[in-house]
């Protein structure tokens, strides 16, 4: 997880920097389309970060939960995530 954690934290720093840049663009009355391009970039960066966290969860926490006898709780948790992601 340490390599994944490092990558996730790097992505969060990138996202944070982008958000600060967007804030400054708004304060400076920059062109709306330029601001929107930056918000789209942030959204994609968040999606990539979420994919890393989910992959790590599926490779570590899910197998551990199943081995410990928590299959139903794991399935319910994954269904909640699926529904939160707007897939239903």
C-alpha cells in the first residue's frame, strides 16, 4: 500500500494545486472557458485517484474481509460504492 499511498498523496497535491489555481483564476476574472478546462482536469484527476483507492481496496481489504467471514458486509459496502458512483 505504501507505493499506492505515495501515488495517491501526489495526486491529491496535484488536485489541491489545481484547485488553488482555479480559485486564483476566478479572483482574477479569467475567461470562463479557461476556468472550465481546469475544472475538467481536476475532475479527471479525482477520478484517477478514486480508481487507485478502489483498486487498492479490491486487492487488499476485500480479500481480507472475505477471509474473515464478512462476505455479506463486503458485498453491501461494494454495492453502496457502486450506487454512490451513479451507476444505478
